[in-house]
């Protein structure tokens, strides 16, 4: 009778210790890597280029080769994250951790912050050949927060056995190279509040492509005929290192297909016509937007043009779900927490959306501890409503339009346009981020018509 609760107590203690250790596991291994390997223990991508020139050129055009040097990365890391950690020292650990994904060699080199991009140090290698081909496995399930097992040396790891010997390195094959877990090591991220601020691999896992066995590699490293190394022979199914994503307008274009139809084809001024828009996500293997969701907006603009060329903007019908106010553009202030790293007292915030009012926005808001929207993922205490478009999901939106009395009779053309923006414009302008990061990227459009009776 007494033994049972006693045993239970022991088990409970053991269980608590075990849980504690497993919870700490990721962070122990991460901090362990800090300062463990100097820059000189690693090889530069320029060396790989001598024998792998094609793959090098592909990679050099992908964002992962610029994960540390790209303007917006430099601005966010130095002007916001570093500045925030100076104001709030408890953030030091998580801000050093940015480098664990954006420049793993600098993370292992252990000097924080690493040299600025202009100083041309090895931190500029970003997510290089060496980083990816020294990864042997992940020590977490699910993979997240750069939970890679990695060590320098002339043994590189890959998904296939070479057909010819490489004079420069040994190759050991690892199945993880074919899996999405490999990408999830950096494409899933949990912040200090325990919030999943990046979950691309987790989104994939619950979607249709996981069920059909279509990994990230099939869409971002497609198989094609290619010469992997100059002394080898071309493979028919070489893995191309394109890694094209949101920064390639061609990859974004057509991601969602859209159609718009009216409920009636003829109407008189003063009458009401309801337009329905169908948006089908035909291309992404995860949600759209994914990844840096705190920065991104995808929005639907509907306009009618009458027979004389006068343009009317239509507002989306409310559906009435919780948090919907975040998904319809309007005159709101947000991003007040930018005042902390920027040293502005009582910062009033910036315009939330920077696009015409009444448009539907497909997004998921990130909320700071005060409940305001934030683009600082490390300062995200909670996620808001998830109104993104899932893989192969179709969303429908309605636009109820009362034909104005002064409209010209004849054919009225009604166009639905879907646009994408990597960084909301008011934030880009405030932080001085070059214009290409807030350019409007057209995704798709479709037009229909009605006849306005006199
Ligand atoms: C002196 C030439 C040379 C250099 C330098 C070189 N490699 Fe290779 N590498 C090869 C050859 C040859 C192969 C085999 C290619 C084949 O299978 O056709 C190869 C294959 C590979 C493979 C894949 C295995 C496969 O089946 O193709 C990886 C991964 C790889 N190299 C990574 C690297 C990395 C990373 C670097 C730079 C740190 C590098 N290599 C530098 C010659 C080189
Ligand atoms: C983001 C990680 C990543 C980066 C960066 C990267 N690779 Fe790879 N590489 C992979 C993965 C994953 C595969 C294997 C995919 C598979 O087998 O399904 C691969 C495959 C290869 C192969 C064999 C190709 C094949 O047909 O299987 C070679 C050679 C190679 N990489 C060389 C390089 C070189 C050289 C660089 C730098 C210029 C580089 N990689 C950068 C992840 C990366
Ligand atoms: C070592 C960490 C790491 C690994 C492993 C990794 N990534 Fe990335 N990836 C990044 C970072 C960091 C960025 C952000 C680059 C930037 O700053 O814009 C990125 C960006 C991307 C982008 C966005 C490109 C764009 O145009 O915006 C794609 C696509 C991508 N990665 C695909 C992959 C795939 C597929 C894999 C697995 C084969 C993979 N990554 C593995 C760190 C990683
Ligand atoms: C069925 C094809 C497909 C699969 C599978 C897929 N993706 Fe994508 N991915 C896309 C398309 C299309 C885009 C461009 C639209 C966009 O930006 O979301 C994209 C965009 C991205 C971006 C950039 C997002 C942005 O706009 O900032 C990242 C990062 C990315 N993918 C990573 C991954 C990772 C990691 C996996 C695996 C877990 C994966 N993708 C699986 C098709 C795919
Ligand atoms: C777990 C890995 C990981 C960590 C930790 C991480 N990032 Fe990233 N970061 C990524 C990936 C992956 C992307 C690309 C997502 C996409 O393309 O949508 C990215 C994208 C970004 C972008 C957008 C790049 C662009 O051009 O749109 C910025 C800026 C950025 N990260 C800054 C930071 C800062 C600052 C920190 C630290 C507070 C940080 N990251 C921590 C993986 C990480």
C-alpha cells in the first residue's frame, strides 16, 4: 500500500528529469557547437567550384548563398535583432542563434555578432556547400532550430554514391538527404515563447504531398540531366541546386490559379451583383505564404471597369470567422515593438498593410506580448488566425457589388488579381530596406464581365 505511491513518486521524479533533459537536449547541442570549430577548419564554396562549377553557379543565384549577406537579412539581424538583444540581454541566446541557420560556419566559429558582410569573412559563405554536405543527421524529432549533427573534414555526405572517385573528398551516403527532415532542420523554427515561427516542413507533413511521397527536393531541387563534377559523366537524374522560392518571381507566378464569376450577367444601376472568386493553390507543397510568414502578404484585389473606363474597387464580403480583421486590409497601426530596437519611446506603429482597403489578405499575423502585430519573429508570443492557402486547397471569396447609379451602360469588365509581397511596404520603407524586397509580385489574374442595362 505504501510502496505503490513511493514507487510512483520515484517514477514521477525520473520522468520529470527525463523530460527536462529531452527538453534541454536541442539547446544543449546548439550551444555546444558555439565556438567549437574555427573558420579555418572549413572549406569555401569557391573550392568546390573548381570541380562542381555548374552546381556552384546554381547555388550562387539562390537565396541560401546570401542568407547572411542579403540586405534585408543584414538589416534585420544587426538593426533589429542585435539591437533588441542589447536592450534586452535575455535575448542574447536566441539572437546568436540566428546564425545557426543563416551562417552556420560563423555560429561554430563562435564570435557574435560575426563580421559584417562588407568585411568579407567566411561568415559570408551563408548556407554553403560545406554546410549542407557536412550535415550527417538531425538529433531532434521533428527537426527544427538547426538541430544538425555536423563536423568539419574531407568526408562529405550526400544522397548518392559517385560514379567516379573524387580526388578532393570521400563521400558517405545518408538517406536523410532524400528527406524533408533534412530541410526541416532549418525550415522549422520554435522561438523562446515556444511558438512555431517557421513550420514549412511541418505544413508539408500534414499536406497531400507528404502522403504522395513528394519531398521538398522534387520541387526545389528538380531532377534533370546534368554534369555534377567536371571529371564525371552527366547523370540523367542529377539533383539541380536551384532552391528557387519567394525571391524568384517565376516560381511565384501561377502558384495560385484564380477564376471569377458573377451570379447574373445583366444588371441595372442600383442592383446588386455577387462575384465569386475561386483560388486554387496548385503549386506549393506547403502553405502559401510559408517560411517568413511574419513579413509576407498575399492579397486579392477586385476591380470593375465600366464601358467608359471608369474604375470601381470592390470590397470583400466578411465571412465572420474569428480574427478576420487581420485578413481584410484597412487603416490600422501595427509593429509598435519596432520602437524597442530602434530606441523610439512610445512608438505609435506603422500602417499594417500598405495596400488599398477592403482587400482580402491571405496571411497569419504574428502577435507580440502586448497583442500587437509584429515582424520580429523572436518577439512573437502568439500566432493569430491562419488564413493562408494550403497545398491544393481552394478558397472562395465573395464580393457583393451594388452597381453605382452613375455607371455607364454597356459591358463592365471585372478583374480579380492576386499579388504577393515579401515584406509589407510600410515596414520596408521605415527600415530602409531596398525596394526589391517590397516589390509587388503578380501571382495571377482572371477577368469576367457583366452587361449594365441602361
Ligand atoms: C578536385 C575536384 C573536386 C573538388 C574540389 C570537390 N569535389 Fe565534390 N566531387 C568530385 C567528383 C569527381 C565527384 C563525383 C561526381 C560524379 O559522381 O559524377 C564529386 C561528388 C560530390 C558530391 C556528391 C556525390 C555524387 O554522387 O555526385 C558531393 C556532395 C560533393 N562532391 C561535394 C563537394 C563539396 C561540398 C566540395 C567543396 C567543399 C567539393 N565537392 C569539392 C570532385 C570534387
Ligand atoms: C541547402 C543544402 C544544400 C546546399 C547549400 C548544397 N547542396 Fe548539394 N545537395 C543537397 C541535397 C539535399 C542533395 C541530395 C538530394 C537527393 O539526393 O535527394 C545534394 C546533392 C548534391 C550532389 C549530387 C547531385 C545528385 O545528383 O544527387 C552534388 C555533387 C552536390 N550536392 C554538390 C554541391 C555543391 C558543390 C554545392 C555548393 C555549390 C552544394 N551541393 C550545395 C543539399 C545542398
Ligand atoms: C543550414 C540551414 C538550412 C538548410 C539545411 C536548408 N535551408 Fe533553405 N534556407 C535557409 C535559410 C537561412 C534561408 C533564408 C535565406 C535568406 O536569408 O533569404 C533559406 C531559404 C530557402 C528558400 C527560399 C528561397 C527564396 O527564393 O526565397 C528555399 C526554396 C529553400 N531554402 C529550400 C531548402 C530546401 C529544399 C532544403 C532541403 C533540401 C533547405 N532549404 C535546407 C537555411 C537552410
Ligand atoms: C509541390 C511542390 C513543392 C514542394 C513539395 C515544396 N515546395 Fe516550397 N515552394 C513551392 C513553390 C511553388 C513556391 C513559391 C511560392 C511561395 O513563395 O510560397 C515555394 C516556396 C518555398 C519557399 C519560399 C517561401 C516564401 O515565399 O518566402 C521556401 C522557403 C520553401 N518553398 C521551402 C520548402 C521546403 C523546406 C519544402 C519541404 C518541406 C518545400 N518547400 C516543399 C513548391 C513546393
Ligand atoms: C531555424 C533556422 C532559423 C533561425 C534560427 C533564424 N532563421 Fe531567419 N530564416 C530561416 C529560413 C529557413 C528563412 C527563409 C524562409 C522563407 O524563405 O520564407 C529565413 C528568413 C529570414 C529573413 C527573410 C529573408 C528575406 O529575404 O525575405 C530574415 C530577415 C531573417 N530570416 C532573419 C533572421 C533573424 C534576425 C534571426 C534571429 C532572430 C533568424 N532569422 C533566425 C531560418 C532561420
